C-alpha cells in the first residue's frame, strides 16, 4: 500500500521564463523583469572578491556579453579596519601606529601626511629640524621605489610576465632591508612622529643606502629591457584602460593615472612639503592615457626617486649628530631606542637619565608617554604625493590629547572610480590590466 506524501510533492518550474539571480542589485532585477517579454539576456559574473593585482580584497561585478564587458562595478569594504575611528581613542603620537597600516605598501606616506597635519595645528612646521625633514624625504622616496616595484611586479604577474614579478620582488626586498636597518621594521613602522622622526640613522646606514643606489642603477634597466619595447607586453597594455585628462579631472584622479595623460601634476613640485623644493628632480609624464603610459610613468619615477635619495644621502652626510626631533620637550617623544640583547628597546643610559634626574622629570616622561601632549583646537589638511596620487589627512582637534576626528583622502579610493570607464567596452582579460594600472591598495580604500 502506498500513500502520497503531501509534503514531498514535486512542482514543475519550467513554465515561462526562469531567472537565476546572483551577484546583482535587487533593484536591477526588478527593473529588468518589469520590461515584460523583451528581457535582455545578461551574464553577470563576480571577479573576486579577491585578486592579486589589487593588493587586497576587491570584488568586481562584471556584466558581460560574450567576452566584452558591458558594465563593471566595484564592491569594496572587505578590508575595513576602523582605523580612523580607533584614532579618536588614542593619543596624537599613537595615531601614527594606526595610520601606517592603511596603505601598507606606502606606510611612510600615511605617517607623513598625518604628522604634517598635527604639526600645522601645533604651529611648529618651521621648527622641524632639517635632518628630520631630509630623513622623511629619504624614507618616502625609498618607499615610492618599493611601492612602484610591487605595482610593476604584480601587474606583470597578472599578464604572465613572471620574470618581471620575480625581479620586482627581488629589488623590493633590498628596500625593505633598508627600512629594517633604519626603523627596526620592514613595515608598519610608526617612525615619522609629530615633531620629527623617532630615531637618528644607525651607524653604517648611509653606506648601505649608497650601495643600494649603485645597485639599482644597474638593475632598473632590466625592466626597460624586458617590457618597454616587448611586443607582447605592449600588446596587452597599449590602448587598454584608456582615460583622457578630462575624465581624470572629472573624477578627481591623481598620481601616475593623471600624469599618463601628459598633465605634470605632482604635489612635490606644485605644493612642496618637507623641503622638496630644494631637490633636483623632474615630474614624469606620458601622452598615451592608457595602461602602458602608466607603466612608463612609474618606471621613470623610480629613476627620479633614485636621484632624490642620492641627494638626501649627501645632505645627511653633512648633518652628523644633528637633532631629528623638535626641541620642545612638551611635544618631543622622549624615547631613545637602542638595539640590545633583547632586540629593540630603550637604551639603559636613557632610562638611567630619566630615573635619576629628578622626580619632576620622571613624572613629565610618564605623562607625555601615557597621556600625550595637547593640540590647540582647529583643523588642518596637508596633502602629499604618494605613489598612487594625492594622499591627505584632514586632522581635527578639540584641544585635547587625542584627535577629535581624522579622515584621509586616499588616492586608491578615488582612483577606483575609474574602474568602470576604463573597463566597459573592453575584454574581460583587459579588466585585470586596467585595475593593475590603477594600482589600488585596499587597505587604503577601506581603512
């Protein structure tokens, strides 16, 4: 005897149109269905939410017709860390420990723009020691080199140029070794502080920097030999991700993207900071407005960074023993680090000095480290030229020992707007090239 299970019946669902909905906004689905019978067949695919050339977690929603991209949208927020909000609960100096982690491929630029904003609020911009400014320029240009190397290396990897990837990371390791020598860390340095930098250069650092400059002058031509006139490389990049000057200005794009249109906009020249006006270098541009032009701009900028690093090293040689922090003891961070048997820590002589000088000195040290200094009420915005474009920190103070609000204008976030206009109408494979040419770092996008 068989009985029919009323809960296990089958239903035919093949009557009429059948839609599989995934990866799109619900409003788009409803709008498409309301068009009655003439619903256009569209394929929507997710590229991501991860992809190596984005240096982070980015989701691309692509609508494609065969191999042609008809619509492209970015889905961001996967790497959100709440850095800007967290800074409201830490002292002004502790803020550098947070900001260095945003765009983690160019940490020194995050630290520099934040500290320049704090220094403007403190009205101590003219009191920053010369050596501190020269060290900031040195570290930022080394960082520009390492960031461009990652961009070119990962961009090459995306299109199958694996040799470009391996030599790019080979050179980047040399830069990270210099960072470790100078700051004690390969990344997340928190080395640029309000008022100057954390420490003086260690013994032998200038010799290592000069050896690096000499080596890079031999190594950089390898990238030109591998890529510049390579017909396969040029075939994948030329004409791909095209965006002219009008489009860049409309979207607020900066950095190599706008300079690839022939427009020489570089804040190191147009709005100098940290003494950049005293260095001899040229703003690099190209005239193709495409991915190939952006590659050539970055390659040429590495040569200009080497020029600046060389000049900075020569200046530092004449500043032996000069201060690297403002003289105002109410602002100057008091640590004097030394490498001991336990790694990086306060030097014993400095501890004896603090502990043995006076009770007042010990109390001042304790309050400065734990509570921090007060910043007059106000707000400041100081933009700088990061490897990806204009990076700026809008710093707001209510007169306390912590930021009232800090918001960053990150170039990766702004430049990602170009994804759709660069990709739509092209091939799926060209989306990867276009994204790689923007060089977005998702740590800076999501913050």
